[in-house]
C-alpha cells in the first residue's frame, strides 16, 4: 500500500548498531554515547502485521501459497492472543528520580551525532515509577510518574504513528504478556514507556531522511524503549524484531554471526522485507519477525525462500531455548521449538543442497569462500 503521509514511513529504530551503511558489516555493539541511530521502517503497519492473510508481504508468493497446503497451519501457527492487562504481575513498585533524555529546542542542523547529543538532547532528572514483573526477577518496567498517573486514571488514547488512527497507549500491565511471548523473556532487562516521541528522531531525520521520521520502539543494551506506543496488532512483531537483535548480540562470538554474513552474500533472491537490505543486523531482525511471528505462512515462506539464513537463525534460537528454564516455557516456547525442529529436519538439508548447487557454478572467489564456509558450518 502506498504511504499516506511521511509519518507512516517509520515505526521502529534499532539503536544498538553503529552501522549506517547498508553494504557494510556492522560492528560490535557500543555505548549509546558514541553510536548514531540505525533506522528502519515498515512497509505498511496493517499489511505487515503478524497473522495477516498475506503474511505482511506484498505480492504474497505463489510458492508460499503452494506450501501452505502441504504444511499444517495448526502445527506452526502461533496463538495471536488478545491483549490482556496483567496488573497482578506488576510487583515491587518504586518511585525514584532518573535522568531521561529529552529533545531540546535547538533545531539544528547538527554536524554530527556528537553535536546532536550535546546541543539537541537534554538530560532531565525525572520522577519515574518502576515495576518489577512477577516471575521475571531481572525485568523492570519504568515510566515517568506523571504519565503513570494519567494511565492510572484510565485508558490514554493517542494517535498511532503507523496507522494514523487513535488507539490505546501501552500501559505497564500490558507488557507481562508480551514479554512472556518472547522466546527468552529475560532478554529485555528494562522497558521504558515514554509519552514523548523518541528524542533522537530529529537526528535520524537529518542524517537519513528529509522529513517525518517517527519511531515507536528502540533497543540498546537490553533496554527496550517504547515511544508513544499503542496496543496495535503489530506491537508484538516490533518487540520480536528488537528481541531478535538482542538474540544476535547474545551470540555475537558464535560462528553463526560470520556464517549469517556469508549467507546474506549468497542467498540474495529474497528479502523478508525491503528494510532487511540495510545489512546483516536488519536481515537478522526482520527474518526473525517471520520466523517467530504468529503466521505459519510467514514462517513457511521464510523456510522456502531463505533456507540458509533460516537454518542459521533457528540453530541460534535452539541454543537460546535450551537456556530458558522450563518454568518460563509457555505454549509459545513450545511452538518456537517445534518450528526449530522442523527447520533442522526439513530445511537444513535444503540449505545444504542450495549451497552445493551454488558452489558448482560460482566463479567469484569471495562468494565461493562464503559458500565453502557455509558448506562446513551448516
Ligand atoms: Zn532493527
């Protein structure tokens, strides 16, 4: 669908990367103090929502439609739960003062990210409310106390930057359910709910887009930021995208990182979404939306169209799931494990066949090196 306004371009930002060059390999995650934002956009929030008829992919492929009839949706479909507030899961409420980053009135332009940080951002001591989450001892949900009081008084309605429609803002009690749905619910160490826009949006606008950048989520060092986020049918997908980045960083020193880079070089016929072309990290995170999304069709299409990348991703997911204590497993973790097992049994061989077929005809030495490494590593 075409964009109606420039504000519909952008829904999430992944701040954890330093790389802004779509062709370059990304670097180790660094401190936010030195890292400019890495940016992203969705094609259309309605079409890209999990569980939609076309799986969020424009021109849904005939291949996937064929496969749909051969793989049981009942097996791979993941429940799309209605949002259920769980105030009973919010524990250990604390009031404290924290320094939050806010945008100054300085319109810029700024010569670089450091100057934007110095002139464009202000660190404001803010009274915040902080909750623990019952069952997840390391997770805190934090929001300005003034905003928390507004949410206490009833639903807060706000315009969603993606749909342009008024809908209900995310409140702390909405989050335990979403956290539980992540394969390892302990990856988000802290979730900040903000009633302001992302203060870094203007830097992204200046450095990447001419106007209208609006972000809804961002992630850095295990902290998830929700900016004016609403309870939409793509909220789970956006959180899963950010969770996927964190998964990659958890396995930064695993051979899978280089192998995935090799896979991106040689498996080029299909991208899960245009934004994935920005680089290895977004390839990884966007593919994760499909592999962990509620739609079985999305999952099957990724298996079919990107068997090498999918195999590597799900090998990593298996390692992750093996570290999740059983008391934290819900039906979702079981579904993810079933998908991972399917990939191991049905997709890995196809990925190897694809590598071998490409090895036979590849003339470019660098790509051949990638294929040789994949043949050993898959
Ligand atoms: Zn991302």
